[in-house]
C-alpha cells in the first residue's frame, strides 16, 4: 500500500515538473497530472534502462522520467 502511495506522489511530482517545463493549456487536473507523471516515469525509465544509458536508481532515471512525462503530455495535447 505504501509503495503505491509513493508512486502516486512521485508521479504527481514528475507530472507537475513536466507541466511546468511545457507551459500551455492541456485541460488536465491533478489526477491527470499524476497519471501522466506515473506513466511518463515508467516509460522514460524503462526506455533508458533498455538502451543501456543507466541503471535503476541513478539520477538519470529521474531526468528520463521527466522527459517521458513531457512526451506523454505533448501526445495528450495533440489528441
């Protein structure tokens, strides 16, 4: 239970950073921000690890999580 709560909080934090770095209207609220942040974190971290850029737990994982959330936010805005 605490692991899921931690993922929600970190996902929200990453989603807020992604929205801050990509200003503009996207119509999403707090829940959508958290979902985009969690999904972006998962996709970005997984992609970076699969490409061999870093290992789990390194600082680059956090940066790729933000980049993944930004990509998902751009896709959301286009849809």
